[in-house]
């Protein structure tokens, strides 16, 4: 007997909907991308003429055939759209940030439980090639016990853009909400819940109305964990610097999946997610010093996890308690910055 096919609706068809979700949903036979909310454009039909159009969120949610909704809209709308979807009995995936506060996140999970549906966050960076490589190195003991872990995601955007919601002051705007969830989630996957949070959050660009720089230090008993991001780093190739009792691992460059998707390549080609050799990281240790071939990145694992949770009742890869931890730490980071002190988790 063939597997059930889940009908999917996307709220929004910008960068996230068009280049992250639509390609994976198109080539995964377990899903059918049925309908997309675009208030005036028809870009979803340009991607795939079989996709239906909805001119409002209400129209999408009224479609009884839609099983699963992806919320791919500006951050200040995530909570309201997700709550509407849940109350209409739809499973949901929310782009990061899942919610702008821990309180909002808890309300969404309570609504999901009340309506008997699945809710999760799109934490695709767990399946970046470099992060999978780091997990393998740690698992194999190549670095020994981790003493210091630094993860960066920098860009050089000195000119404040005026045509994007990301640069305008509103709930959920700014770099902490944009990139913080990814960096924090990866750290928690590796090291679990921190004991303390210490943050510096700034606007460093002239004319910026949102935070565009942050350093968040996570306190653990036996290691220092730092996640950082700035929009004013000209040489921004450094991604990870990890130091352990047996060696160090330095990684530059970004996972190739996003740039490949932006070239209109679907994620069903050979060698998907394979990094070029010039992006491979370097391991430095007594046992071996040299390049380490990166594992293949594979965002499709996220979609298969969502499917298995909805259809077979399996545990989500990105679990509610993990999402709540990330939203809580972001709350604590803003509190730490405001009070200029270390906050206990």
C-alpha cells in the first residue's frame, strides 16, 4: 500500500517559501505542494503551474484538504498566522523564529496539543554539511573534550536596506531573531541546556533601526560556548573555531545548499549538499593535521521527520522542548544585554 500524501500550504512565497521549502516539497513524493498564499503575485505558479493560489490566509486555512501549513512570513506575523492554522486543525512548520517570546511559543504548543496536531520550527541548519561534520568529529573523539566552541554567521552589509521588513523596527526584527535561532539551536544540539546566558546586542551600522550585531555566551560547567553574528564583517568566511583536549577544528565558508537552491537546482540531483574542497575544514591535532572532507548536507531529513511525526506518530527531530529552550535563551539574551549582566537559565 502506498504512503499517504500530505497536502501542504505555504503562507508566503519569498526567499523561504520559494527557495527553501518549495523545492524540497516538490521532489519529495510524500508531499504535494497544493496551495500558496500570495496576495497579488503569481510567483508560485511560475515555479510550478500545478500550485493553486490563495489571496489570503483565510482562504488557505479554509481549504479542508490542506494538512500541513508552513508559515514563511515576516517575524511579527508568525504567532498570529500559526495560531490561526492550529485552531483550524492544521499541522504547522514555522520559519525561525518559531515565536518572538517563550510565552508565545508555549501558547502555540498548547494550541497544537489541544487540536491534536504537530507543531515544529524550521531548524534546517542541523543538516548543514559543516555541522554534520562537526558532530561526526566530536562523536569520534577527534577533538577530545570540547573546551571552547565559537560559531559565527557574519555578513558585510554596511548599507541599511529600506525595502525589507528585516531592517524595520518591529516585533521579531533584527539579527538576533534572524540568525540567533540557528546558531543557538546548533549549540544546544551539541551541548544541551546552558547554565547561564551573557549577551551583548548592538546596532553597529550607521542608520540601523535594528540590532545587527550580537555575541551570546552560553555558560557550561566545563566549556565556553559563544555564538556571534555581525553585518559589518568584511572578511566573513570564518564559521567555526572549536578547541578540545585533543585538537582544534577551524571551518570557513557556508553550506552550499542555499546557494544551490537559489540557482534553481532541485534537491534531487547527484551529489546534493556536497561542499567543494576549498570549503573543507582543517583539523589540527597530534594524530592528524590537515583537511577534513565535509559530510553531505541534507535538508530533506527535516521534511521526512515532519512527515513521520504526522503520519506515523514518531518523535520530531526538532522537538517542542528544544524550541522552547531556544526561545527562552533569546529572551534571556535581551534581558542580559539590557541589564548588562549574566542571567541564570
